[in-house]
C-alpha cells in the first residue's frame, strides 16, 4: 500500500531541523518504495496554499545533503491558523491524498496539530515532531536543536571568560530564552569546579530578577574574582512576571507573532544594562553582548548527537503516523534516549521551565544538578590551559 | 651561550595568540637548551613590575596545551607607556638579564617596541610579533587571529542568511573593525556567485556611509531578493570621517584606551539601526545583532592554518631576535606564505585599510578581488543544500 506524507517546518529554525525532514523522507521510502513525501514551503502556509516540493524525487544522497544544511530548508512560518485557515490546511492535505501530516516545531506547532486532529479527516494522522533551541517542550528530556545551540553558548562563554581573564572587567552575554533558561544555563557547562571560571552569575526566567540585585551581585563577584562574567536570559522577569526587556522596548516597536509572543531579542535590554553597569562601575571595562540569532542555527558547530536524534525523530514520526496522531517525545529512560508517541494535547501550548532544583536559592546561578544534566548533553570542554592570570 | 627572552601579549586577544608564545618558547629551547623564557603577566605592565612566569619550566606537552587555549593566557594590557614607564620596562628586562623582548600585538604594540628600541639598552633586541583579528597591519598579507575570526563571521552569516531565507526579513550583523573592513568583508566569504546568498550589502569603514543610503539599499535589495542581509563594520563613518557609532554613544559613556581608541562595540549603533529600520519598514521582520566579542577568540572554531602561522611567527621571532630588532611580517610571496623581519618603524602606528579595489564603487559591497583574497584564507563553505524557498 503506497502512502502519502506531507511534512513542514514551523517556528524558529535550528541547526538540525532538516535532519528530521530527511529522516522522515528516507524512512517513508524504506517502508513504502513508492511513498510520496511532499515538503510544504513555509509550514502550514504551503500546505494550505498547495505550495509543495516533491521530496520523494530527491536521491538518498541529496536528502542527506539537505539534512546537513542548518536552518529550515523548506521555509518556515509563525502563522497561527484560525478555523477557516485550518479548513484550508485540511483541504490542501486532502488534495494530495495525504495519509499523514508531519509538522516539525515547538509547542505552538503541537497546538496547531491538536486543532487539526480534531477536524473530521477520516484516517488522516497528524504527528508533531519536536524541535526548539529553547529546550522547553514538556514530555521531552531535551529537544532537537538544543544541543547544538548549547554548544555554541558554552563555547562562547568559555572564550569570553578567557578574554576577560586576560583583561579583567565585566561581561554580560544575553541569550535567547523567553520562559525557560536551559540555553542560558548552558553558558555554565564548561565551568570547572574549584576553578575561577565564569560565568560567575547566571540569570534565567525561572528566578525573579532585579537590576539592583544584578549590580550588587556583580560587585560581590568582582571582589572575589577580580572580574565578573554574567549569562542572562533575554526573558528575565521582575517579581510581577513582566520580562525586563518588555518594559524597555517602546510600545511602537513591539513586534508580536500570531501566537502573541513579543520579540525580545532586540538590543534594548543589552543597552540598558550597559548604561546601568557603566553608572555603577565607572571606568571599569564592561561589555554587554546580545547573542541574538547567532546560536540557533550556527553552521560552524553542529553536534553529531543532535543531528542523529533529529534524524531519528523524523524516521519515528513516519513509523508512528501509520498508527495514529501524536507528538514524538525524546525521553531519557534508564540512561538511554528513547522515542515515544505521546498525545498532542500533552505537549500543545505547554512550556517546560527548568526544574526548581536547577537554580540556586539566591537565583543567580545554576546548581550541580543543572550541571549534571548539561554535562550529559553538551559536548565536553576542549582541553585548555588555565591562564597564568 | 645561554639566552634570556621575555615575551608578552598586548591588546585584544585572538584564538591563536598563545600559539606564538609557545612557538617562541619551544624554539628558544631548541636553539639553546638552557635558554630562559619568561612570560610577562599583562604585557608591559608585568615586564615593568617584574611579574613574570618561567615558561622554560613547562614541558613541551604543556606548552602545546597552552598554545591550543584561545585568548591571551599571559594576560594583556592596553597601557601606552610614557618615557618613565619605558624606563621601568627596560629596567625590568635588565633585571632578568634579558637578551630579547618579544611583544605580541597590533600596531600600538609595534609602536611601543619602536620607542623601547630607541632607548640605550646595549645589545638587547626588541621583536614585535603580529596579531590582530582586524587584519590591519601594514607589511602583512594577513595577521594571526584573523583567519579564525573570519571563519566565525563567515559561518555566522551563512547561518543567518539561511534563517532569513526560511522566514524573510531584514538582518543586520555588526562586526568589529574600526578602520579596516576585512573582518566584516569575510561575512561574504561564503556567498556563492549567481545564487541569492547574503549578505547582500556590506558596509566597511573604507567607504562613506549614510543611514539614508542604507535604508534605500535595503529597500532595493528586498525588491530583488525578498529579504536583505547586511554586514556592517562597527567603524562605518560618514563623509566627515566620524564613526557613526561615536556620534551615537553619549559623551558620558565614552571609553577610550590609552591609545585614544574609543570603544565602539556597545549596543548603541545596533539599537539606533533597529529603530531606523523599524520606522522605514514597519511590520517587517527585522533584527540587528552586534557580534561584539564573540568572533575574536571563539573556542569552537579555530583554524589550523591560523594556529600554525601564529606558532611559526613565535619561532621566527626567537630566531630573528639574535640578529636585531624588528617586526615579524607574514607576507605572501609567489603563492606562499613567508615570514620576514621588517623595521619596527614600518609597522608602528600604521593601519592598513582594505585596498580600494576590494569595495564596489557604490560602497555597499565587496568586489570579486576581495572575495578572491578571502577565499585564499577563510576555510571553505561546508556543503549545503540550496533551500527550497
């Protein structure tokens, strides 16, 4: 029995998101030599508009080449479909006689799939395949794309820490992450116990933040280490839950996607911190870098484990699609990574913050439990020599 | 005859600056088994203050480990010595009976060495070893540290270009470079001829810049490609020669080093551009990332060629130091890299901008001649699949 699959990519890209497409296309071909696999351009927009690429026409070698290219090669979208849009998506799927729709994305994408699955579509199945550098999907131990992005962040903080050891001062690196601090926490993945390594302070959305506390923490850290490295999530929020960045961005530049998410990655937070630090520590070398888009699909550092897991998820999505709808979850069972299909509703619209025990009581660093989790995922620190200063 | 060398690192670090220290220490040991090689902590400050590390005590294996650690492992300084400071440096060198002082740095460092060389110090020699990610030293084809930093920049722009192909918009990446645009130009090193690859616009300090022209250029590029990628040097300057960033940073936050260089890498330029682009292109996805310190000593991407050249320069500095003072220059002769000792005065205080023929007449892109130069240096583009969008 031949089968028809439609596959699409939603939301922000990762370094390995095309692996999942290739994994699905190759698995479909392996199971059903005459299977059709269509890639939709720009996510559900392409499904609704019939803007499809025939991935079945590509050779295995070309699919592998596609897999190894970072960022969404089919194009992406942040569209949040209303009822009429959903009908157009279903009509688009029916037009090509799709048996299954596989949509790669985060929790917004799982939400879209949940809505589609409730529409009467006969035996058609809807499988959500996870990806997000934020690592904030429930049911998942970690998500494809996170390891590579974390590797970038860990490498960057190792580098700037050595830089600020050579010429002491204050360094703040602001890292993507609206609700979950995993990616920011990975800044500490290469800090060695008992050494003076930075970042010395880590602020994540899971703990309350205050600029006054930051200045006091920096002051104390400089007294101990002579310098201070800070990793901060773009989503750090004050006690009332409002992200600091949101208060700093003037209303007229508020940019929200269809899902209501405000874009936080502008330079407003960084510049405000630069000004505050310059005022509190005059004449001290101080830099604030906003990492922005650099970590999320960086072509220079792509983890092999991340590649393989993303690929396997595509394969598993195709296998699962024959039996029903759901969300593929990357779990950690008995020290092993295991894939499992969970209900779409279990993942849709939910955000997984870091566990409480990953953040210190003072709210300005990560714990050993967090380090142990990261050590399992992030590629190890390269062999370095402890500087003479 | 035993010899005593003092070696130090000045200015901003690079990913390979410790290679030069290790190359010198290993060469000294090879030539004179009982040679003493002292590393000065924090550049001339350590020389003047007698704050030295005995590098001769390290094993070859440890020196190799030190070499492979990015950023100045001896510590650095931006001190510009006056006459009294120079006397203290000389006294510090005489105290350890130094035959030669090797100082690794950019043109400010060469300038310091020129001043020291004019002081009556008997047979003591002063050798400047080049390094700078800015690639702006005269007499040099390129400088140690540049290739690795350029690799980062090229990789980052490849990634964000694929990102903005998946979800079109406007992306601006601001790259270090006060007077010379080499590092910014390397953003274009992975752009393929005849493809839609970005960055589509490249602005360097060598051409006049105007914000109005930028907006017009972005508008035209979007009409052609549906998106626009921009690489911009932090040092872009208007017709009167004033860097745009300098005008944007309020006086009270002006931070200058002893050499009079104003720190440009804050977020002011980035945020000003973000505001200008949002006003000109409302509702369009637009991001401005300031790369800041990320490219310059990134531990994740270190070029093997860069490592080797930096190491060889350390070795060559030690060999040259026996015959006289000078600046080691990395030249390109008959398709080969060649090292040569040139007079300190030839390098001191001079900046090499990109050749005129590296920038297009419109001043908003690099030329094929520039691409040919970069292709010779920057590691090749990884094999990627052209996105379906």
